[in-house]
């Protein structure tokens, strides 16, 4: 394996500097993950490798963003398989720190306040989740920041996030803009399995029957997308009814929102043809798993 595993921030800094110098590189990419990697993560890594001279993937299951200890405990971990997958994509460094390395003094006293955009959708059912997620993203963006060797220009710095976690992506973009982080955020489209289900590390907890039932989610989103593309009224209610007709799926929310602010575009969803940019966003519980999915609309 050419890929290197580092577990401390100091080693990450020294190894990325060494690699940048060795490759005469002018760019570094960071892909933050929680491990248990699948083809969705591979696509993020692939995009980063195509665009940067040095690529770091972080693997860290962040206790700060989990509400229940049980959910944190059962989060899948598979470091060996993750390393092989990332090695095959040409990733240079994997940063897999311990909780103590990331939070040496225990839970941080000062955190990122994700604000009003974090109170709705996922934030409504997971209080504090986005404060915790943005706090660790801020830390990871700092850990992964490339330095400039003496007499050279500061390398370009990009970080890669999946469209799958649309609210997280919107919040990370806002944080980086509002707080002037020197990094470009690159969004990567959702990777789905052939039957349409958005890939997620949590899908492994679905039974065969639940997985089949969950397909109604991407089907309902596609319906909305087709109507937007055909310049028809979205008729969100009929798509919501389609999901509701599946007894194993307990729908939490399904709405069409502004992709930047995540505010509902209700008036754009009923009787008039959809115009402009939107994001159809949903979450549902299927068996033991909370699933989220979305589809960008551009009409
Ligand atoms: P996670 O390990 O679940 O925290 O995800 C790490 C990154 O991978 C996040 O930016 C996710 O949005 C992204 N990601 C997860 N699943 C997918 C997917 N199916 N397609 C694209 N990106 C994904």
C-alpha cells in the first residue's frame, strides 16, 4: 500500500508538507468522513484526487455530533477496509485521530454555533447535532490545511462534502463564508445504488424488506425532479402521499427548499410550474434507521 495512516495532527502536518514538497505540489484536498466507507465516499476521494496534488481523507467518528451514546457506540467501524478502498483511489494520507487527539481537554468549551439554519430539518430532531458537526469540521479544516514551504506560494486548499448531507453542506459553506476560512468547499453529487437508494453507512442496518420499502424515497424524489424538468407544477403533496403509502416508511419531512438558505419554497410547489433552483429534501425512519435523501431541482 502506498497510502499512509497518521493519527496525530503533528504527523499529518509534517507528512503532507513532505508530500507536497516531494511532488512539487500546489494543491491539497481534504475529505472529512466518519469511516465505514462506501462508493459514495470513494467518489469524494476520486474527485479530490483528480483535482489536487496531495489528498488527505480524515476518518473520525465525532462524539460531539451524536445525541445518544448508543448511536455512537453502534456506528460501524472498518479501518482496514477503508484504507484499501482509499489506497485504490490514490489517496495519499489517512488521518484517523483518537478522540483524545481531537479533544485533548475533553469536550471543547468553545464551539461553533450553527445558528438558525441548523434548527430545522435534521436539526429539529437532533438538537446540537450541527454545532457538534461544524465544530469538528472547523477543527478538521485546520488540521488538514497545507503550509507553504519557504519561498513557495501557499498551496490551494479544497475540502470535499457530499450533496447527500445537504443541510451539513449548506452549513459548512455558510461557516466557511461567514468566518472566512481559507478553503474552497467542493460539493459532490449523491452516489446511489442501482435501485436508487442513496448510499449510506447506515443502510447495512436495514433488513431486505426495509431496504425494498426505502426505495419509495428516491422514487418520490425522482417524481418531483421529473415534474421540475418538465416545467410542471411539483404537486409535492402527491409525492408525499406516495411515501406515506409505504407502511414500513415513517416520513418525517419532505419539502422543497432554497438550496442556500434551506427555507421552504412552498409557493413554488403547488399549482404553478416550478421555476428556478430548489432542493427537494426528505427524511424518514425505516426500521432502525433514519434515512435522508434529496435531489437538486433546476428549472
Ligand atoms: P459520513 O462518513 O457519513 O460522515 O460522510 C462523509 C462524507 O461523505 C460527507 O460529506 C457525506 O455527505 C459524503 N457522503 C456520504 N454518503 C454519500 C453518498 N451516497 N454520495 C455522496 N456523498 C456521500
